[in-house]
């Protein structure tokens, strides 16, 4: 009773001050091991802080990380191999275009023009450089510009810009619409970039702080955000920068110990009680030259020992292997993929280890195609239309229509906005079908007339990009698996051709028909016959001519196609 009365003031004080609730909240917060506090944990997490993505990636932090990442890329062979390997795996030789307009001839012509233009401007090498700079610098920029020296009718070029030039010198405070090098609208879309005219550290830079504001539609801004509300990127090699330095330091220390042990062949030591007595015969530190094949005698009381390296050379391989694993994992690669060492890898383990990496490559290709290649193709198509190279073929089937555009329905004066009667009538509900040139120029002309919303509704020509596929480790097993997938109906021929060659099925079919002298319909029928047999309902193969010579030539070609396809399936 007395204890209860004595403790009443304390309970009343705790209730008034809320001390009990604070104790409870503290206990609840400490229920997670990672949220507990101690001298060791506080020291370990002292660098952890909550900042916004842009505040954490300040210009000073970006500059330091870029400098160290470039140094590591130039001095660490493993990092350089991983970065270049990833760029080559994502881009390949050159991105190939496939159109899906109603005209097969127009598709083939535009695809060939795209490939010729891509070779003329070295698009494949520039895309690989964009990916390399994104990994090393954190971001890369490609400027779309006019270049009269391009050996093609389309003079559109892509110039790679250093990330150090993305800077706003006169920006003293950031906001929701302004950050270093970037300008955004109220919706968060990047509308312009501030690019220095010269590199800030270039020898020829006369005015290093002068910059130009470039609209976003002329810039290919390539970076991979890792946090929400992140506008600027940091090098993708950031997690492995310290690991690479540790690997080189450890390797250098082991090498130095081995060199010292090899330079000093042996050490003479005495067993006498007095050093001065032994020193009368030979001075301390003297070098004794030994001849090969000679016997050696030592003075009384002296012995010889070989120099031994005290570094743990036996565990060097294991430790270095662990560091290599950490570096390859930081780049999203398996150990054998990043290091190039397949000595301990079997077919199954290699395929299994590369499965996640190849999945990430597909994601990167999809994003790169949507964000950069599709807008670039739209600009390329507009340039082709302005140069008069776009085929005058229907853009869609006659029964198809563009999406409903309210601003163009019954409005006066819209007949002359686009400058093409058939496209204007078609947009207003007419029956005429626009050509590829009409549909290509429509968004540009609508934007020029101030109708930006209507221009967004018009989509570009239906297209898709194809990339090089990884080489098969065992072609025989891959061919058998491909044959099973086709026969079981779990895959399509277009998908299998894309996986095997990285090219559209229509292109491969045209090449096969041209090489063997048959039509594309015959190629399709022969493929169906080779997969499912003659009784699969594929129909008879059409004849290519009525004369005996044509019939004989067609029969030989059919046999060649069947044998080629059957041989590939059997392999």
C-alpha cells in the first residue's frame, strides 16, 4: 500500500509528460535489428543519410565519381572488359528496322534506306559509345544535327556529347523545373538541355562558361535512373570502384613480396655468440657472387637460408576470385561472363548463369529502342519525306482510319494546314487514304501550325527494331529445341527466326527466296512441309512457270529448300 502511494507521483508525472508513450515508441522502433543503435552500428552507418536523389547526386559528387570511374575504366582491364562487353551485347552491330505498313515493297525500301543511312553515320558505333559513356560517366548525350558530309540523301547525324558539358554555370539554386543542365515543365518532362559550347577543361575553350539551350527533341539523353525523382545519373561502375582498387593493391603487394624473395637468393646467418667475432671474416651486408654448378663452403659458425615471401600467395587466387565475383555482380554479370574465364563452366551452368544477364539485356534493348531509336527513326522518316524518298504508297488499309481528332472535325481553315488535300480530308472523316509521306509529315506540320495535341495523336509508322542475338553455345541442341517448340505450337516461326538471327522473318524469307529462285509463298509452304510433313494441310506448292525448264528449275529449288530446312531441323 505504501509502495503504491509512493509511486503515484511518478505515474502521474509519466502520464502528463508522455514519457511512457515515448518509451513504448522507442521500443517499437528498436524492434528491427537494423534500427538499433550502438557504438559499433552508429559508426558503421554514420554515412547513411536521407536526401533527395538530386541532392545526393550533386554536381560535385557527379564530377568526383566520373573522374574516378574514368580512371578505373582506363586502368582496370576487368572493368573495361565488362563495360565494353555490355555495350556490345545490348547494341550489337547496328539496330535493324522492320516496318509493318501494308506495302511490302515500301517496307523493304525504307528498311534498306535506314540500314544504308545507319552505316553512313556509323550509328552502331555511336550507340555503343552512348551505352559505354552511360556506364562510365553516368549519362551520355547524342545531339541530332545536320551534317552535309554524310554520304546519303538524309543528312541527319548524331554527335556524341561529353556529360561534363551538361551544366548550367549561372544556376545558383535548383527548383522543380530547373536543375543543373536540365529544364523541365510543370509536368516533369524535360523540355531543354543546357550544354556548354566547349568542354570546361578543354585547352581550346575560349569561353568555357558559355552555354546553349538545346530543345529536348534534338537530344538523345541516355541515363538509367535508380531512384525516384532522379534527373542526373551516376556511373554504373560506382559500386565496384573501391573493389577494383583493392584488387590491384592486393595483387601489387603479393607481386612485390615475390620479387623481393626472388632478388635475394639467400641470407647468411651466424650461430656464434658474438657478431663482432664473425664480422672479422666478412663485413655485414656484403654481397657474395655465386657461380652456377659450384659447391659452397661457409666459415665456421655461419649458415645460409633462402629468402621466403611471407605474403599469403597460396590464398591469392581465392581472394582475387572473390573480388572478381563482387565486381562482375556489380555490373549485372556472372563470373565467367565478366572475366571471360570459362574453364570451370559447363554448357548447362553457362546457360543458367547467363539467363538473368540476357534478360537484363532484353530490357535494356527495349528501353533504348523506345526512348532513343524510335524518335530517331521518326526524324529519319521526316527527312526522307522532305527529300522525296518516301514511297507514295498507302499508309494504312483503305478501311482503317486515324484516331478521332476533335480539333480537326469541321474546323474552318484546316484544309490547308497540312498542305495535302487527301490527308486533310482523311483526318476530317474523308475516304481517301494518306500515303506514307503524308502520315510522316503530318505530326511535324501540325506542330508547326500550333496543334500539338493533335500531333501527339498521330503515331509514327508502325515499326520495330531488331538487335544481334547472342551466339549459340551448342547449335545442335538449340536446333533440336527450336524444332520441338515449333512442332508443339509453343513458339512461332517469326519468334524463332528473331532469336536465331536477330532479323525479321520477312527479310530472311526474301533472301531465301532470292537465293534459291523460288517465291516467298513457296518458301512458307516448304517450311510448313518440313516441320509437319506433306499431310499437314499446307497446300500444294505453286508452280513458278509453265515451261519444262521452269518446272525443272522450280523442282530443284524446292528440293534444295526442303533439304536445307530439314537438315537444320535435324541438326
